C-alpha cells in the first residue's frame, strides 16, 4: 500500500489517514507532498492524485484507490478486523460511528477559524460564538463516550480506535489555540499526545521545511 499525505504540520485529514494505516498494522509506503507549493498544480493533477481530485490523503492498495480519511478507515477495517477500529459492543459502536461521521461532516467554524498547525501555540484568544459552540459539542461527546464506554482504557471508548483517529487533530487544535478544557478532557488530550504515533507525527511536522504563510497567522489570531 502507498499513502499520499500533505504537510504534517497542517493537514488534519492526512493525519487521520496516516493513523488509520498505522492502526491497521499493515505495511505501507508513505509519501508526503507539500501542499500549495510552487509545484502544487502539477502535483495535484498527476496520475497519483487524479482519482481524488487533488485531495489528500490518498491510499493506493494495488489497483484500488481510496481517498477521504473515513473511507480509508473503513477500507482498512474491512481488510484487517473491524475490532481494530470500532468497539465490539454494538451500542458503543453505534455511538462511535456517529461521532466519527459528525467529525467528518461538522465543526466548520472550528476548522476554518482554527486550522491545524502543530508548530504553533497561542494563549488568551477570544473565539467566535460558532467556534465555542463547536468546541462545547465536541467536549460533550468526549464526556459521554468516556462516561459510558471508556472504562476499558484512557481513550474515548477505552482502547485506541477510529474515533480517536478522527478527533486526534482536534486535540492538536485545542492545544495550538489554547482552549480551556475540563480536567477529563485534559487527561484525554494528554493520552493522545503521548501516544507513540502522535509523537512521531508531531516530531516529523517540526522537521518539515515547508511553510504555508496563510496558516501561520489565521483569522483567529489576527488583529
């Protein structure tokens, strides 16, 4: 398998696809391409990118191409064992799938106003009501998952799985933009940040030479 991802410092969806591949336990080749650089137009229309319309991540598995992080999770769950990604209990699994889908389709204010940048940390920011609403919703879901299904370990549903993969970039955003979160969320965020794969991703992001200027001073921190 070959996984094509964007800059690790900025690409939240790439992070999800990469973590999914790691969680699968299958061998994969990793190819990082700098997003929006001077060669970006040529890269995103190349043969490797064509099926996705120029989006990352893209997983090539033989002749099969899967783009979109949630689709990659499902593909790898089917190839390996669904228990690697989703809770065994059907009630927990129903909530986990709903949370993953909500992350996939929602929280537009948080995404737009607080783009992922693993190399930055801000303090004392004022967030729009829409961002606060997104963050509150996420924290409520984390709290419910931990309270109802988290007894088997420190992750949202006990053990590391698809939902943690989908929300890992949110942990990064909360850290970058200095969100004030309750104690249980601080503990969960620390658990994610100390996971060996997350640490590897963050270290690689620090070493990247590429900079996307518009993401270095997003709207949230201007003025």
